[in-house]
C-alpha cells in the first residue's frame, strides 16, 4: 500500500499534469501573424472596440460590412483552435466582445455617442451625464445613408452569447477539430412540389445523402429535364417577376440618397446644402451628386429635412429616458443621493430644446 506522502505527491503531480493538459494550447504552434494579432489586441483597452478589430483609423467611415470583415479576420487569427499562443483565448474573447457591440446597430450608436460599453449601465449613464449630445452629427461618410448615425434596432447579435457561440453563428458552423474544416450544419433531404417536385439532397454536412426510395424499397427513377423545368417554374417566377417589375418602374423611382451629415462638414462630405423650411445646414459628397439636376437636389433638401427631424426627435426621446433613469437611480431605496440627484438635475435635454427652438413637435 503506498504511503500517504507518496499518494499526495502523485495526486499533486496528476493535478499539475491535468492542468497542463486542459490548458489546450500546450506545445501548440502559431504563426508570426497570429502572435502579432494576439499581442496587438491584448495591448488595447477592454472597451477600445474599434482598435481591437483594427478599425480605429476608419471608425468614422466603416460600414457594417467592414465590421463583419474585420471580425472574420481577427476571429480566425485568434481562435484558440487555430492559434496555439497562450493568450489567444483572451484575445479571441476581446474580439468577440468588440463585434458584439459594433455588430449591433443600437449598441454601436450608443458606443459612438458615449465611448463606453453600452451593456454597462452605470458607465453609459455616467458618460451620458457628462456629454449627453456628443454623438449628434448624422450619418458617416461610409455609412448606410442619411440618418444612419441615428440608427436603431437590434440584429442577430442582440442576445447574449458566448464568444464560441458567436463565432459558430457567424460562420454557420464550427471547427471540426483543432485544424479541421468548417461544418455547415446537419444534413437533411426534402421534396419541394410533391411527387413532381425536385429533391434537395444535401444542406450542409460532409457528404451527400442517398437517393430517397419509394414505399416498395425501389429507387425512384431519375427526373427528366422537363420534370426539373416544371418544378423550377415557381422558383423562377419568384425571382424573375420582381426583377421585371423593378426594370419597368426604374424610370420613376427616386435615386438613392447619398450619405450626409448635419451642422458641420466631415470630409469627404463637404458640399453645403440647406433644408427648405428649417434652414438646417447639411453636407454631402460633391462627387456623388455631380450629375444631379436642380430638381433632384431640391428633393434631396426635403428628404434631408425629414431625416433631421426624425433623428432629432429620437435623440430627444433618448435624452428624456436618460434623465428619468438618472432621477430613479438618485432616489435610492430609502434616501435620495444628493450627488446623483445633482447630476440628474443638471442633465440637459439639448435635443428637446432644439426641437422647441425650431418649432418641431414632439
């Protein structure tokens, strides 16, 4: 029978070996690019989301597509299953957190306005109290069109999820082992259109499914070209009819609105325009409207005024909600907090005040 001392030594050694084994990246290799990505990301502040995704230089002009591309690149560089660096897991979590904020329109708008983590309620409230109107200025040059800077609404990243779940949802699957390929999900077979419909034999997975059989166990005869054409007619109509409609109505449709900012120019948005009724200054890219007629520009002035009014109203509503939240927090459970109440009282509703000065109804 081994002594107690010997057993304890073995147990401790076993625990150490178990920890080394469970670390997951022992004796794992990584490239110079992967190491540089991990070290760069870990030097960033936890809330420097643009810097983490390597978008700091273009933070005012990057689009949703740019953010997705940046996440794709950085997540593949830092994923622990691909990168054996000892700090790859930490860098991967920082990349996932950054995309969780910047990939959500509403969270990105709050982050751009206040510069703090939008999911941290206390930090966001403090930032709003210190600079309640810092983000106002309209859409960015590379944004999603007029008023994009005031956007809202969530998307597929709205729910809380782990970095690995976010990665798998983004890429439509997961890693098949430390250096395996991507898997696109479970396989299934279905018929579309009954007996004369066409069969889809694989939607993901590693290999094709076998041909379905009839009730008597015999394989169904292969479809002819005519059968395939008939089964595809509904699908063709679904795609062709909207295309034809857009072609015939294209002459009457209005041109796409260019990106714009309000109150102050932001290169390349430097062409100065004024809205017709409220006399609001706004700026657009002169290259995008170089061939526009006077009529189109006048229509653009009207659209800009509508977008400005809507954005200002949304800002006013957001400020009112923030002030109510500050007051509620200052009340406390038993006694009001004088310092917090002072912050709540000093919080200005600048958007609401501007609406009143312009005669815009709330």
